[in-house]
């Protein structure tokens, strides 16, 4: 039997398939935090950090182990990927299921991804039992998240709006009504406004803009970006071109 022909793949179509699988939005940490919980003289320190991938998450765990080298345990959990598909939890010597799993449950319970929590335990000399350990690691993790600043990032599309001055008022009114974020603007020879809209709303927004200006406005796609608001600040994260 002869060898079958190797199936060729189209890099452009592959990239498109990857993009369509991206979630509409995801939640992560914008500013890292640190929590603390004490029970029967045992001290639990939860360090929460945004991590962008497996290598960064693993490096963060090692960093905490070196920082708290004299602690009895450095237990951790992470959730990675915009779809939250990559998860891991470690009890680091604590009884099975009493540390890593509770930390992971806190992460998934609040819907965080691209996030790692390391909970360091300084043993106080008194055994806490299974229930006590689960409670301690859970409470420390929750406190760490409460001390962090979170952000919900939306899968967006950058659009350039090009129009005449006579349509500027209509355009700005529509942007305000739809709560569309303006990235940059130029009012020199013609009106040029770059905005970011949720990817799921691109077609609807384009139709609205076209109808509002009777088709006189040109709209060009300028790329993709994740965006959100954290601490009252607008955050834009353009996707890097491969």
C-alpha cells in the first residue's frame, strides 16, 4: 500500500480557526495582591499573580519557594489560557486535597484565568486537621484575591472611522450612546477616529454607523485587541501580529 499524501494546511485558515475559538471575554488579575490568614499559630500567606503562560507560572512558583525558603509548605494552583483549559494544583507535602485543590477552587469559583496563587504556610506547631487546612488555604486565597485588582478583558476589534466634518456630530453621538471606547482621534483634513468594539458587535456597530451617516463613513478594520476597565482606567492590549 502506498503512502498517503500529507495533508497541507493553510496558515491563514488555521489562524482564523484559532481566533473563532477565543472566548468573548475572560477575567484575570490586573494588579497582584497578597492575602493572609492565621489559625492556631499557623500563618498562611497567599500571593496572587497574573501569569501569561506555563513558563511564567512555573517561574513564579519557584520564586515564592526561594522567597519563603524557611516555610513548611508552598502550595499553589494556577489556571492558564483565555479559555482556562490549563489547570494545575499542588499540595506540596500537605495531606492530599487539603491545599492545592482548595486554592484551585477559589480561582475557578471567581472565574479567573492566567492567574496563579501560591499559599505559603508557616507551621505553628498545632495540627489543623483536614477541615482546618481546607478552610485555611481557602480563606488565605480569597483574601489574596480581595487584595488584588481584577479585570474583565473583552475580545475586541479595532476599527478606523473616516468621515467628513459634517458627520462628526452623528459619529460622536453614536459612540457615546453605544459606550464605544475611542483609542485615538485626528480632526485634521478629515475626521479619523480609531475605536475598539467587542468582536461580537462588529457587524451591528458597522451597520449602525453606516446608517447614521447614510453610507458616507468609511470603516476600516485595524486589528484585534483585548480591552477592559480596571481601577477606573481603560486598558487596551492589542494582539501581536505573528
